C-alpha cells in the first residue's frame, strides 16, 4: 500500500512542480539567482518530505506547492513593479575588473577569490587577465567580459564587409534519426536527405549529427568518422 501511495504522490508532485515551472517561466532555470536557488530547494524539500510522510496526503502536497508558487510569483511581481526591491531580492551585478585593474574590495564582498575568477574568465575564452578591460560578476554567478581593444575580435563593420543575411543552421539528423519537425524550416525532404547521404556513401544509421544551412549546405558528422560538408 505504501508503494502505491508513494507512486501516486510522486506523480502528483512531479506534475505540480512541472506545471509551476512552466507558469513561472524559463528565467527560474536560466537566470537563477540566490533567491531562485533557495526557492528551488524548498520546493524540492516540500515534495520530497511529503512523499515519505504517510500523514501527508496529495491535497497537502498540492497546497504546499501552490502556496510556495504564489509566494514566488508575487515576489517576481514586486521586483518588476518596484525597482528598489531588486537589489534586495535579486542582488546586483558587481564590477570585478575596471579598466584592467582587479577591484579587490568588490571581490571580497562578492566572496570571490582569484582562482574562481580565473575559472570564470576561462569559461569566456579569456586565459589572461591582461586581455580584460572590464569584467562584471552577474547575480547568477556568471561573469561577462569586455576585452581590451587590441584583444577584441574585429567585426565585419570594422573590416568594411558588405552586409549579408545571417542564416541559422538547422539540425536535421541526430543519432541516426531525421528530425522531422525541423524540416519545415528548410526546403528539404526525407528523400533529399537520404539522396545526399547516398551520394556520400553514407547510411542514415551511421550519422551522429547533421545540419543544413542555405549558405553552407550540408554538414555531416558520421559516427567515428571525419565530418563531411557539401553545398
């Protein structure tokens, strides 16, 4: 009987949390702040503890999740309406490096040491502090960097290149299967894809990944084989 109760309550808890996440939006996942982190932990604890407490029923799980969801929603509403509450509830970005110089007091206040800073910089493709003009430590624990002028990648505008439409590569094959829903974004059909694979002497089951764009055509990555590209 306990197994059946736990199964039912797990399914209900899973559905409730999934629904709540959808209602609150993607920012709860992609831009998680300290408050969001605490909220996620509490939600997990509410449901987890309820599953193994025989005195807690489905109605109590739904009530707890619903109440916590309402609190999170109104907190987000307050931060949207009242700008002054954002620093308290969401935190504020910190300028860790200013004009190439590390702000030691800011780092200390942010509980960030030099090893952590270098790790965050490497995540942004920066391997030397000499390259950095500004670095901002964001509220979600990531860092954004403005490189010094000499280390910046030149843009097409700087190189005086003519404007050109940017195309988004579309994934058409993943792990040996054609992604049918992505084909509507292209002029391709299953027959055209299979024909292209046949021309290159490949079988669909041999393809780990393949993408297509108007500019570059097919880019095909067979399993354990060098990638091939065709127009």
